C-alpha cells in the first residue's frame, strides 16, 4: 500500500491526502515533520515515488484505477499556476500563524492569487464547466482547494470572493472529503 | 436598500459574510428558501456567525453551537440541552428582499437615505466583482448619481461598498445567454477603474 510521509499542518500534505481520499486511493499516513519544509513524500515498501505535491499527483494520475486525466496544454499551465499559488499561500499562512504579534497577512501577492482564483472559478461557472479541471473534480481543483479552504487564516474578507466560497462548498460536499486543522469538519 | 449579493451565491447551506461600510452582516438561506440577513455577531460571545454552520434549519455559531432560527431567536444551547432559551436571546435582524436576481438589505442606519425600491423583473446573475476603487469613483464611471443600482440596456448593475477603497459590483442580465459577454465587460471595467486609480 502507498504511504504518505506528511505533516498535519502542511497544506501540500493535506492536498495529497485529499487527492487520495477523493480518488479512492488507499493510503497510509506517516507523520514526518520534514514535510513542512520539503513537502510530502509518497512511497511504499519498494521505494520513493515522488517528493512534493506535483510528483505525488502525477503518480496518482498513473495508477490503474484512477480515471482522472493528467492536465495537458493550457490546463497544465493552470495546474502549475495552482501549485505555485499554493506554495506562496503556504508561506504567507505560516508567517501569519507563527508571528509573535498579529500582523496583516494579506500581501499584494496573496490578493492577486485570490483574484485570479475567483476569476478562473467564475469563468468556469459561467461557461458551464463545473470544475477547473473540467466536468469532474480533478488535480487542479485539489491543488487549489487548501488555498480556498484556509483563506480565513490570512484574515481575507471572503465576501469579496463569492466564486471561491461556492467552490469550497462544492468540494466539501464530495464523497471522501477530508479536513485538516483550519478546515472545520462541522460545516 | 443595499444590494449585497447575487441570489445564486446564497443557496441553502451557504453562510455568507457581507460588509457594507462599517456594518458586518451574515446572510443565510433556510430550507424554505427564505434569505435572512443579521448582524454578523453571536449575541453570546460576539463570534462571527458567518463562521457558523446550519443545523436543524437554524444557523449555529461555531464557538458554542448556539442555534438561531429564521427569526433570529435562540432555540438550542448544546451545553444545556434541557433549557428552553429565553426569547430575549436573539440576533439583530435586518429586512431582506430578494428581487431581480439580487439580495437587498435594509440597514437600520440608513434612515436618512431614501429607501429606493429594488429593481424589478427577471434577471440572471452574472457575478459579483470586487473593484479596488471608491464607491464615488464607481458611481461616476457607471453614471449612477443616486441609489445603488441602474439598468443599462439588458444589464442590471448594482453596487455596495465593503471597504472604503473597495466596491462590489453585482451584475445581472435579462438574457441568460449573454452572461459570458457581460462578465468580460465587467472585467474590462475593473481593469480600467484600477488603472485609473494607479
């Protein structure tokens, strides 16, 4: 069975757990604090398959029982944007949560990420595309979900991002949805 | 009345935070489809109700789980399950109307402002877009001298002001097939407004 070495507070480890759960991939979780810096690691008894969210999602997409296509062309660019955005968001979130005094966590770069996410989600919705990945939830949606779900940790006014709110609600309703600290289970 | 959201963005199960000037509000829709607009503050410990969740067709606060019904009355306190909460424990409610694909709210502090009736007709929501510009600048750009909304050809535009430097523009169209084009126009408006501001 595949094993994920991740850290419970790490956004990328959460995205890997969420992907496995939504795609019904059996996975054991090992707590590994190194994931906080280097990202999660996927492996099994035979060795390591990938370090970091990109490689893990790529490995998931190659599994025989996974029917989600790996993004190609323009969609690949969106996935790359999503992964970069997640890295920037994770950095800002950790700075905010680890600050000795409360500080304004929403930088211009974070605002830009949310605006782009809102624009992409709104465009997909108006074009009748249910998810960023297409007709079913896919790797792009999973990669951006921690950004949307943990936005409150950065004190963002979610009234400015209705499409992001709609997206969070839809993901939460999926069978196999899992949470992490910061994403309440009771909603 | 103040247009604060598109109807399509407040479905059952959604709990929507809204700000207008200094007022913080929460919108939610009950099982019967009615939208409620309250002050975004639990009367118990002051936590934002917009962080809460829906249980038993009531809005529950995330902190201690106090549940408030459609009238804003507290109906259940989980730590005292046998207690019938007194009727004095209630949220501060505002009058809400749903018209023209938008949700409009009457704030108590707008007594000086004429209560302009919301736009009528069948409209299809496009999107609500935050633009980094003052309400005055947006009013000028949209030729909106008074009130909170205007109809321009087949488009309904309505504005409110969550922050001093940010204005939300809500857009709806009469022809559903024109939504994508209308959304592009709205993005162009944002680009031009923010460029002017820079």
